[in-house]
C-alpha cells in the first residue's frame, strides 16, 4: 500500500503537474472510479449495482464532454501529453491501492495499515525529496509555513488515507471509488 498509495500515487500526481494542466489532470483522474469498478469486479468479484453503473457512465460521459469540449469528433484527434499519461498511471496506482486495501483490511485495522503505509511511503519518498531539494532549493520556511506542512501531513494526507481505507474496509472499493480523490 505504501508503494501504490503514498509513494506511487503522490509522486505521479505531482510529477504530472509538471507536464499538464490541473484541469487535464483532474479530468483524467475523474476516470479513477471506473478503473476501481473494473479492477474490483475482476479481482474481488465485487458486484456493481445498476445505480453505480449509471453513475459511472454519467461520470465518464461528462468527463469526455469536458475534455472534448462537446465535440465528439475531437476523440479522433485526441492526443495525450506526458502529464496526462502520468496522471493515468496515478489513477491506476490509486486503483491498486484501493483494491489492495480490501485484502489488507482482512488482517489489519485501517489505522495500523495507514500508519505503516505512511511510514514506509515516507522512507520511499525521502530520496526523491532529497534529490528535488538539491535541484530546486527550498527557501527558508516560516513558523506558520512549518505548521502548515504539519497540518497537511497529518490531516490532509494521513487522515484522508485513513478514512479512505476505512471506507474500503466497510464496503467494496467500488463505493468509495465513486468519490474521486
């Protein structure tokens, strides 16, 4: 879970922003629920309700309409840039994280799984962060900036991962997968 969730997903998402726009990344990421449904169905045997399928189809058609600006002919000339492809990989890693979480939750609580995934993920991220800081020096951080980073790490990241995996434990990954991250 550390490899796919904390390390892989975050690395690919932020790297994709170097090559694509936030709008493109969000639109590509909006397809994640469909990936979760497909992978859950084939790996876990999860059943998908008609209501979930309708919601997914509306989501896919909506994202497609926005991406193509309503011109379905644009699909024939649609080109993906490096950032879009990295975002597709990020969506795939999040799908694996969500489905894998269902297996892990059979043995561990969400808190234990999230704790270890976070610690291992941080260890995996340190070499990349170190490399990036040597390439792009970080200016001094104020006290407020430091506490903002602590807040992001504890609440926006750890707690979000904890609630996500707890939701996957309580239901099929398909259900929380209906709410893109």
